């Protein structure tokens, strides 16, 4: 009895799928970049204060989770209010392109 190898799915196909999903999510999160900037400022402050004051890990994780929750909530509220109001003179923006090789 001869066993044929199964056709393996390409790892690149999985990456393209996940990248396109993340690209779509990033497009809906309007305040993601400012939120990430706030998180980076928090990381910088923690690094600068490391010799003076030790910030617990739970506080850092709580800060990051809180900022991300506020970003998601603010983005969703803005998206909902934008959908309910009529678009006046706005042109539709195209979604950002995914990584090379993904179509």
C-alpha cells in the first residue's frame, strides 16, 4: 500500500489571510496610531523612571490594556456616529494595500 503525502498548505497563504484581516481591522480603528503613541510614551516614562521608581508589571499591563480599550471604544463610537450621519462631499478612501505577494 502506497501512502501519498497530503498537499500541505502554504505558510504564505496563512500570512496573507491574517495580514488582510489585520489590515481591515487597522482601517476601522481610527485612533490606533495615537493610542500606540501614548503607549510608547508610557514605556519611555517607565524606562526613564526605572532607577527612581519601580513600576509593577500589573500596572504596565493595566495601562496598556486601558489605552487599547479606550482606542477601540473611541474608534467604534466615531464609526457608529459617522455611519449614521450622511457623508457630505467626502470621497471614499481605499483600504491600505496588504503585504507584497498577497492579492
